[in-house]
């Protein structure tokens, strides 16, 4: 962990922890022979599943939102090169991808033995993988901060926290109040209980998913961080620290969940 030394934080200390959440979310999802999952055309999750499938000898199917565009963009080209079968779902069906109706259609087409991972990979196995993060942190801290797209990362981090520590997620989507219900649902699904040690800040979405502003772009460039998730979270952390939202002396760990060079989408 490296301390982020920027002016204006007062007695709040912010540490950056580089820890990609995608391997953690996939770790306990890999014991299958065939995996099917969902994502947009720039989905980092799709690519991560394709790469893990190639590494572990798992057949993978990527259900992509919208229509096929050729040539494939770099994300989908990489997924295809890893052996992933790409298929496309119209936007209306894609919105209903978690309903029994659409899932039954997919099972009928791809075989009942296929294991279906939700968009963003957030299921109970992913939560268990992410719950291992706090225990691996060397050094003391009070709050762990992370970006929130589908909620699995925050649900896991919260569940893995030692007594007295807190987790604070930053929603990257606009109007994302529903994510609180999602995080609680994921914790219940995984452990049969919820935790009261987490919260989600909804104020740093910068216009919505994958939206940006000149200020956010400048911030991401200055800190060399990925823009869609990590920059929003880190901007929020520093802004809250400067506004006195953390008590003096608070040690904040900001989890850098992805790298800037990769196009990222939940
Ligand atoms: C870099 C990065 N950070 C954070 C997230 C959000 O994680 P979650 O969907 O578990 O909330 C994602 C999702 O894919 C991501 O790619």
C-alpha cells in the first residue's frame, strides 16, 4: 500500500491498495465446465471471464448487449481470441436477462448444464472471493473504500472486515439507491445475514455510468487511474476528506480495482 500524499487532507490519511476485483470475483466461480455471462461490448468482466476460461480450461459464452458490430472492438476481440463464444441479446431482452423467461431461453439454447454468472459477476461465490481482501491488508486502517457497479465487491469487503472497521462504496451509476438493496441481498444470499458496517455514497457518479466531466478526466489523468470506476471513487474519497467528512486521524484504504489502460464496463 502506498500513501497518497496530496494537500488539503488535514489529518486524514489515504492509502492506495492496487487490487483488481475481477480475479477475486471469479476465484470461486471457476469450478464449472461451462460458464455463460453477460456484459456490454466494452465489458471488462466479459474479458476477464474469457481469459479465466482459457487459463482454466472452461468453455465460456459471452452474452453481449445489443447487436454485433464488426470488426469486433478490442475487448470482444480479446474475448473471442480466448475462445469465448459471443452471442448477442437485443436491448429489451437484455434488460430482462435476470428473469426466468430469458434465463430459460438461454438454457434451452446453450444447454441446461451451463452455469450462468450475472452481469458484473456478482453472485455469492464472487462475494466470498472479495471477502478475502480485508484479511490480506498488511497495516492498520479504519475505512476501506471501493467503487460500486453491481455491489459484489462492497458486499464481500464488508463481510470480511475485522470488528470496528467500515466500508464505504462509491456508486458509479446515477440514481443508484437500489444498490443498497443489492449489497444487502448479496450478503444475505452468501451468508444468510447482512452487516451494518458499510454505506454507499451516491454523490460522485459524474452524470452516470461511463459518463464523465472535464474535472473527472483531469483528475483521472493526474492520478493515472482508471476513469469509469476508480477515478470516481478516489475523487469522492479526497473530496470527502477535504470537506471533513472523515474524523481527524482516520486511515482510509482506497481500493484501486482496475487499471487505466483497459476499457472497463460492468
Ligand atoms: C475496475 C472496477 N472497479 C469496480 C467495479 C465494480 O464492482 P462491483 O460490480 O462488484 O460493484 C468493476 C466492475 O466490473 C470494475 O471493473
